[in-house]
C-alpha cells in the first residue's frame, strides 16, 4: 500500500495539469486513496486525539451559536462578538492542542507515507521560492484538511460521538475547523471572510508549532528502520476491531486502487508497463495487510 500511495501521488504531482496552487485540492484517485488509507489505519489515533475534546464540546450546555458566533451578520443586536471570539479561541485551543500534541499516537506508517509525499513535492518544485510552504501545505492537505477537519465537522460519521450534532454545535465546530484549516495552510484570513480576520494574531502565534508538527509527521527516524509489511497492519485495538468491519473498509480501498489500475493500464505509455505490473502484483497477488 505504501508503494501504491507513493506511485499514485507521484503521478498526480508530475501531471501536466497539476499546479502548485491546486495540488491535492481535487477529489482525485490519489486523494481518495490517501483518505481511505488514513481512515482505515488512523481510527484509534483520531479517537485518542479528538474524541474526548469533541465530546466535551458537544456535551457542554454553553455551546450555543449565540455564545460563539463571530460573524456580525449572524448575531442579534447587542451580542458581544468580541466575547464570542474569546470563547471560540478557547475551543480552538483545545482542538488544535490535541492535534499538535498527538505525536506519540501517530501511526508510524503515516510518517513514511508523508515522507514520500514531501520528497516527491520537493523534487518537483525544488526551485520554487515558496517551496517550503508548499511542502507544509502538501502534508497538511491530507493530515489536517482530509483527516482531522472532516472528523471535527462530522464527528458522528467518524464515531467520535454517539448522537448527531445539532445546528448550533455544527456551526461552532465549523468555525473551529476554519481556524484550524488556515493555521495548517499557514495563511491569514482576508477579504473573503473579514469577520475572521480577528483570528490572524492567534494564527501567527501557532504557525511555528504547526510547522514542527508537520515536520514530525513527514520525518522517519532511523529507529523505525525499513518500512516492513508489519507497519501496514491496522493500528486498531482489539476492542476497535470488534466494532469496525475492517474487511469492508479494506474492500473500499481495494476498489479505489482498482479504479486507478484500470485508468493506469489504458492511459500511460508502454514505458510504465513495468510499474503497472509491480502495482498489480503488490496489491492483488499479496495480502493487503
């Protein structure tokens, strides 16, 4: 699977249609494959990182739209938007703190995949002035925007809570996700969402920590050694395995990989025939796990 993910992301990065500003923005085979990879292997990591914090937010009687809304056009006259901003910062600190302090729980295989991703991006755009920012955004595009943020926005879907969230809770979590997204992209809020500009000082204060986290996520120390097949095993506990149909999830990943192979076999030249054979053998003639 690691070999497949490296190959397919490399193909997307080197596609003639791929520009730095649009890298991994679309719902491509590469992004879909990495999404499922993280979701299958990161279930326990996601729960240990965000589960408790999100449940505290959802179960709090204070979490109402009127207490956290920072868009002046969405609040009633007399509501203290500045106080709401302060309230929202407290929640963002909890969620973002959980993410940035989750290094010990990160599956080692994540770091191998992101190291490969960084290497491919660096090779493609080594001469770009904004290369460093692009490398950070590439890792964040998957780890933050496609792994953590979807779970924040839809915690029931990711089994972080047991009941559906209401509209007020959803709005609060959406505002938190907006701040976390810009923090991971290392960009400030601008004209598009003027009401969020008040968070720019907060963002700038978190960027160094975010960079260190993304550096960690894409660095493989020598102590991990060779990326053996054992590191492809799921990181679920026995309890989690009993609650989750892993074979079904693996089947969905196989379908995504199969889509890629069918496209690959017809789209690319004979020069790529050997790579195609290796992918097919690796993914379908051996056990996936």
